[in-house]
């Protein structure tokens, strides 16, 4: 099947079906409002900037449970972070927005038009901090907006606009039941009193609570094992994603002297003794003449022990108070609070335990299986052990978000003037609650030989098991805080007359201070906790920014409107607050944007824009000292074979990251050409071609490039002491430089509308994004181009050629039934060179690797159903089914980014068919 052709034909068929239903959609209001993407108060209508608006009714019909569900289902969104990345990372379940696959760091997220404290030292905002129950509408600008908003708006803007001047109250309850595991529910209440026009004040309070239960890997066939048998092109293959740290443990023996110099052998004593591996293990045998003709290790099925979607709870509160000081002057204050409490569990720790030559464990489990290899040629022995008796690694991350704004707005001499003070903060507290042990008592168990790495799970002595549980650490390991304080002022008004109307000028400025800190607790700072790779580093960084802008809108005629905007920003160097030293130099940037809107008739409108953008590098990009940052995404052979710092076989090596004080801002040039066509009151359609090129991107030499060419990049390798076994091994350095480039282009399109039928009013909506180009330079180079378009790229991600969403909604009296369709085109999977050919292996009686292969991951689509019954103005019921036909994620052999195996959770629905019910009551 040609998946590209099928994707296009599917999109065309849906579009034709929607058009045949004579859809129509048009929004107009005579209220002067500020539209996202412009600083000027004007009549809201289709303008030179493409804006996708989600109203409260759209949100209710979407079936979305959270802000993340709502935003990430938009076709223009690609390249964002999802909740499941919490499995195996310290993200805390952070979720983000990313327009046009440019990346979350290039999409600006606003709350009521103002910046929110990011998550971490960069600019990406955690969507979990947005109060879902208080949202009035969402405006998504899919064109660059740096000329108005400054840094990090290269891809566009997502603006969450919350309720104001709300009277009365509402209560809302919803429950979701997937096909086994992962249940969730939420409840909210909102109350508003006072009318700004009559009473001159309004107060609104809104609170919501969410509960999400965990989803186990064993609850889903597509995720339950790291050992995957599959068929491709009529042949049988086996993919072993299991871990070489097993229980009972494998043995890795490093050899020295004569013919043994630089060699090693590995085996599993349990297998050598019994002829089989323990349950939940798979045998892997490869040719190794040093091990009597074989090298047999048992691989542990860690995937079967995972939670593929973590457990969490969320509390969010929003309050706003508005007061009309005079008929033209409004004062307001907003307060948004949220707490996201997430607990994620992954496999038990993998531990390297040294085995001393001559010890009881060596004589019992190692020496009998070394054959003719003399003890004198044994350099060292390590047991690669999975400490199941210590429990699965379980971490709890509590994220507290605060956003407070106080400000005012007034009409002065025909000009609208507004301003505000903002305080916004994210606090993260990461705790280990199980599976992580204390260094001193655990090392005592190991050195005494009391902990036997060659025993089955649960078969340590009762005394040892009791001591193991006593070693478990339970407590906080780090806190992280990102704090933003700022002030802004803006004004807009008429400056002169033109044939098409008043020319409008908008001016404004803002100042902001960012503070980012990561404080390890005593346990983490002193490496009291064993097996967490390294001591967590301390950061305490601060940066100030300031910017000013001007925007001029000129209605040249009734048909033609021109807009020009310009902004200038200064970004101070990053200061280390612990030492007072400035870790980077000051930088500045100017950006501009010119746009035009031409409407030759009521039915037809054209728009175009050209502009520049920039993004300041994150504080850690410029000021991070050399610090450990996990391990390489994939296992590699030793970069310098035969030397003393090699790990046995293919292994993951420590990664070290460091900043660069000489980094410059990243730059962009972008243009857009679009049109909207409304031939009748029953049809509306539009299309926008967009093109973005970036340069001076913060880049670094990729691990794949460095390990593939270690002689060329020898300066990027150093040594690192493994806290598990205390030995020195090679480590890879990631250093930031301004050499990256990227090219992205595509088409956003939509057809929307409604028609009256004999059964009721049918509303159809189809929208999609078609990527034309999504390419970037290989990390560490400025002229070697890569692409992830339609394939799994070296950035461990996929850029989808086609994403679309369609819905048909029939309103019949008190009932509204909606069928929705969500679609992603297929792609070529990550290239694998470690897949075993089953037939060839059976013939050779040893594993035979298949030639390098890329699976074709098919297109993925789901249908959702929603029935809404509006009993009266007060009472509203909903019943829905998400993933109506129980579409499971397709097979993917990708690695990197998470611990999930056999599928990619970023692009698919792990919950499968989910039933949900909702009731809402207004009073």
C-alpha cells in the first residue's frame, strides 16, 4: 500500500464529503477586542494573521478531558511533550504545545495574553498549569509573532482566554473508563457574581479536581513485553529489547594478557547450570570462541514491569475580580493556582556488582563456567543484576504553579491603554518513594557477599530481604523553581485617516526577570542514594529582559489592509546568584513583520505576511557547568576498543552536558500566503501556505555522529566514574554551539459549515496540516541536512506528512450527536540493525542478524463518538466513546525518549476504547 497516496486520498474524500454537506461557519462580533497576534483593539474578524479559535462550545464537543488533550489534537500541533514521557524521565508529566513541528521551545503559550512561567530554564510552558474549567476560548496563531511578543514566538502563539464577567454557577462531573486500566474522573465548580455594567464589579471563582489511575504495560498486548516476534514481508523476525541486567544476574568477565588482551566473555550461571533462563527472561546466544563456542546471556523483560501511563491527581483554581473604576476604566486581578501530583513506576534498578576473584560467589557461579581461561587472565568480574527485591523505581513529582496578575485598562483621549504586573512561578519537588536504596547499607550488603546477585527474585535469605527493605530511600531528591516577574504596558488608537478607515497604531513594552534554580537535597548532593547515576547538580540562575514594540495597521482602501510591526529586545547575561558572576554576555535582537489582507469581494479574502523572529537560548544553554545528564539514548560499542575505559560489548555510556557563554539568539525568517473563500452563507474554506527557516540554532554534535566517528570527535570523550561499581568508563560530552539550521513549510487547510436536513442541523468541520518540508542540519554540523518527514529521524521523532481532524455534528432538538475522525499518515520506522532473522538463526543454530530494516508504520486513525442531551438551560448530559473501534497502536521498534517498547506513545492512543459520561448543571 502506498501510504502517502492513501493519506492524500483520505483527506480528499473527507473534504469532498464535508463540502457536499454544504458546511458554513462565520464568526463576527461588533465588540472591540484584542485579537491574539495583534496589539490593536479592533473589530474581530478574519485578518492578515491566521487564527484558530476554539470556543467554549467547541471545547465541550471535543471530548477533551484536559487542556493537553484539547491542544495536542489540533492538526497544526506536532513535536510536543506528552504525559507518558514521565515514564523513565524526571519530566513530572509535563505536557506542551508545538506548532508546525518547529518544537515546544518555539511556541509561545500565554494566559489572558500574558506570559506564564516556563517549565525549566527555557521557554516551554507546562499545559498542566492551565485551569481547564475556567477557559472561555483558546486562540492559536499559526504564524510567527516575535515582532509583537519577542523571544520564543517563532512558530506562533497559543493564548488561553479565561472567563470574565460571569454570573451564576455551574457544576461539572466526568468519568472515563478505558478498556481495562487507566480510569479517570474529574469534577469542577465555577461561581461568578456581580455584573460589570450594572454593579460595576464581577468576581469569578473556579475549582477543578482530576484523578488519573495508572495503566500497566501488562494491561495492553502491544506494550506488555520487550521480546517481540513479528512478521515483515512474509518473513519471521525477533526483536530483543530486553535488558542484559537480569535476575539471576549475568556475568561479564574482562580478560587481559596474551590472546585475551582486551577481550571479554559473558554468560548466565543459572542458564549454564539448568539450561534455561528464569521466567520473564529470554536467552541471547552469540558466537564467542572465548566462552567455549558461545556467549549466552539471559535478557530481562523490563517492559512487563512498567506503568505505561502514570498515576496522577491535579487540583486547579482560578479567581478573577474586575472593578469598573469609571465607565471607561477597569481594574482587575487574576490568580491561577494548580498542583499536579504524579507518581511513575519503571523497572527495578540495573546494578553492576563487582565479584572478587577467589570469593565464594566467584568460585560457585563464575569459575566453573570459564572453561580453559586461566584465573590469571581474568582482569575483573561484574555481575549485571536486576534488583527486583528492592522494588520498582518509583518517583513522585509534585508541581505547584502560581500565576498572579494585577492590572488595569482605560480609554484615554480615544486611545485604549492597558498594563499589568505579573508574578508567575513553577515549583517542582521530585521524590523517590520506592526502588532506590541508600548507598552505605547497600554497599555493605554487596561487599559482605550477603546480597547474592545470582539468586532468583524473592530467594534471598529472610534476613537479607529484611535488610534490603531497610535500605530503601523515601524522600525528596531535588526541588526546581522557575520564577517570572514582569510588567507590561500597551496602548492603541487611531492616528490618521485613510480611504479604508482609521489607521491604528499600537505601542507597548515589557520588562521581565527570570529566575531558575535546581536545589538537590542532602541525599542527592552527597550521593546518599545509590544507583541514581550521579549527584544532582545545583543551579541558581537569573536573567533580565526588556522589549518595546510598535504596530501600525493601515486600511489603504476598503479592500486592502496593510500592517507593519517592529520590536526591539535586550537580554541580559545570565547571572549565577550563588557566586554573583555573569556566565554569559548581553545580547539584543530586532524583529519585524509586514502583513497584508486583500478582500476583493465579500466572498473572497487573501492574506500574506513576511517577518523575522528570534529565540534567546535558555539559561542552561549558556550557563550550565559540565554536569551529568543521563546516558546515551542507544547502546554503542566502545569508541576506543582495547582501552581500559571500555564497557563490555555494546552499552549505554554516561552523557555530560555543558553550556556555552558565547551563544547568540536563534534567528528565523518566515512568510505566509493564504486565502479564505465563502461563496455562500453555507460554505467557508481556507488555506494557508507557511514557510519558516531558522539559523543559528543551538546545536551540538550528536551521540550517533560522535560514536560513529570517535577519532574525529575524540575531544568530546572523557571519563566518568560509575557510582554503581566505582569504575571509570568513557563518557560523551554535549556542548552547545550556534550552528544549527532548519527549514519547515506546509499548508494548513480547513472546510467548515452547516446545513439543515430533515433530521436537524448538520455541522461539518474538516481541518488538516500537510507538511511539505521538515529538515534540519545534523547536530554538530551546519551543512549536513537531515529530515524526519515521513520517517523516524535522527532527532528520535517523526514529522507527519498529513494530520487531519474531521467531525460531523447533528443537532436534533435537545440531542446533538457528533462523530469525529483523527488521522495521522504512516511513516518509515527507525532503522534497526539488531533484529534477528528467525529462519536463518534456526538453520545456523545461533542468532543471525537480518539486514538493516525500517518497518513501515501504517497510518493511524481513530473515531470518537459523542451524544449530548441538553435537558434544559440548566442541565446537560454527555455520553461518549473515544477510539470507537478500539484501534491499537501499530508496531514500532523505535528506542529513545521513554521506556516504552513496541509502539510509540507520542503518536497513538494507549488507552484504546474509552467510554465516558459527563453531567453539567448551571444555576
